[in-house]
């Protein structure tokens, strides 16, 4: 690393620079970041517009939103932690639990942020390969626990492949992991799940495992990706540690107001989520009928496991005005977007098979 102007930690210099899903041109569909295709609801926009005292710092603990969420999950307000996106909380928990020599485990392929947060904490990433049907191999993960394991992330539904972890499998996993190892259940796509056997944060919290923290976000189902607000529910002593490692005052008043207004408008928002889930099921089924090996899709995206052809396949979609996300060597993830994008996806997919 001789081309760096200052001394950078080698493991940080080695990280790939963050590349966002490409911004779509006006006539293309942006299906690369699992965003909500619906415009924000008028009531939510109004709430953000009304939050004009931004010459003042926001409420550091987002107390109103925490109280609201605490009610919903029947926990004390200290058992809720709000941050600027649930990715922030992942970083906070990583630095709170793990340092050099410690291990942070996750399934792979999974969410792109996971390897980086281990590196930033100075810890060692332990990726455990997915099963053949693109789900978590929780037995292999439990087998991979060592006395240096500090944090294990379980992503259900798994981004980018789609399958959920079942409640039974999750419970069996928790029983096998030592009680002093943090297990994070990343439920970024929980609202899109239609499988009744899927693990739910609510059931996990109800079981009272002190070492499990549940992460949720307003970015996906609630359509607030641009405002940055997510939360964790769990033991207040773990969340206190996360609060200690977080950058203070990161959640803006606008984000907090938007989240509160979204909870007020939840019925309407969840109706949209049901549309997206139906659109997802129809698309996955049509792709399977066309011969694609699409795994179970329970998020707001479908996965094409095309392996080495990922970049080539993504380019074919690109050329058809569909911006999708390629994961080199593994596959292509297509977010469920506007209804009108479906026909184009099927046409582009058909052109690839040829
Ligand atoms: C999108 C996503 C998140 C949440 O992102 P934020 O916008 O930071 O709340 C967390 N985990 C996974 C797996 C995601 O895909």
C-alpha cells in the first residue's frame, strides 16, 4: 500500500470501496438496492416537512420513537435502540463485542456489509457457506463457533438469495450457541415474509434469550431508505454497549418524525408490502417456469444463481433498461420494483437463456 498518503490500517486499505447500486437513468427501472418502489405517503412527507427546527440538534435517543416501539414489542424503552439505519447498529454491535483476534460469523453469500464490519472492528470475518438451496447452514455455523466467536449474524430472509430461516431451526441454533455469544437476527425484510414457519423477531424476543438482538429497519417495507432509520430490540445491557459505540446524534428529527408517521400509516404501508410480495411470488414463479433456478424468495427481491455469468447476465438486464445487482461469481439480485418492470425482466431473462 505504498500509494497511500498516510498510514492506513492494512485490513481497511484492503477493503473494496463501497459501490452503491447504480442510479437509474430516467427511463430505466432501478432494481438494484431493494428499495420500495412506491412514492412516500403524503402524511409521511407532511411530517418530515413540518420538522423544521433543524438549527437544533435532534433528540439524541429518539425517545418518542423508542417509546412507540417499546410499546409495540412490550419491552422497556431501554430495550429499544434507534440508529441511522440498522447497518449502523451492526457496526456498533461489532465494535462493542469484537476486536483483534475475535470472530464475527455470518452466512455467505449474505449481506455485503457483513465482511466489512468485521474488518472495521479489527476482528476476523468467518463466512460460512450457504446450503445448496441458498439458505443458512445453521448446523455448520454452530459447528464453526470457537472460543473467539463474539457475534453471529443470521439474516432472514437472506439478502441477496431470499430464503428464510425457520423458527425451529433458529431455536435449535440458539440452543447450541454459548449464551455469552451475541446472535443478531437481521430482519431487514421481515414485513415481506409470507412463510408461516419463518423465524420472527417477536417470537425470539418472547423466548427471552438475553444474547439475541433483533434488527429491523424503516428502509425497505416502510420506504424510508433515504432518511436512515432502523432499530434494535434486545437486552438493554447489550444495547447500552451499542449506544456507547455509536456516533452521537446521527438520527435526525426528520427521520424520527417520518418513522412515527409511518407507524401511524402502517396499515396502508403494509398493504403496499402485500402487493410487492404478490409481485415477487408471481415473478419468481414465472422465472422458474422459464427454467431459472430461483430459490425461495421471501424478501422484496429474487435471486438468479448464475455463478460465473453474473456480470454478463446483469449487463443483459442493463441493456434492457433494468438496473439489477450483480455479485461477481455468485449471481444476480433483482429487486421487486414497479409493476411495469415485470414484463421487461422476463423478456431480458429469456434473452439471456438463449
Ligand atoms: C437493507 C438492509 C439492512 C438495513 O439497512 P439500513 O438502511 O441501514 O437500515 C440491514 N440488513 C440487510 C440484510 C439489508 O439488506
